[in-house]
C-alpha cells in the first residue's frame, strides 16, 4: 500500500536576498528548507573551492539539526560549468544523513 508524506517546506531560499541563519532560527522548527545554493553567481562564476565553502556554510547554518534539502535555489543554469556544480554533489566523508 502506498504511503504519503506531508511536509511544510520553504522554496526557494534566495541566498542573495535572504538571511539564512535568521530564517533557520525563526522557522527551523516548523519548516524544511529546499535550495540555498546560489545559481546566479556561485554556480556560473564561482570556483569549486567557493562552492565547497558555500555548501559547508549551508550545512552548518541551515542544515543544523536537519531540515535542509541542499540544492541550487532553482535549476542549474545553462551557463554553469560542471566544475562548479560537481562539489555540490559530492558529500563530505565527515557528514552523514540523519536517520
């Protein structure tokens, strides 16, 4: 028998115009957050190291105690090179999903 899941989620998280730590503090116990990786600057123009830092910052602020689906804010733009998108898809060996 199929099972359904309901979730209250905020998408998108616009990193250029939204304070991620404030959103997590104010709504982190009520909402799941989806997105938060900047596809307007970081993915098309940032270095792989800048993307890794952004991913780490999102995991430590918005991902603290769960509730984050880490992804680009919208879809990855056509002008985004794979070299900057790929650090988003490589999990850190020190991080594990919560069960």
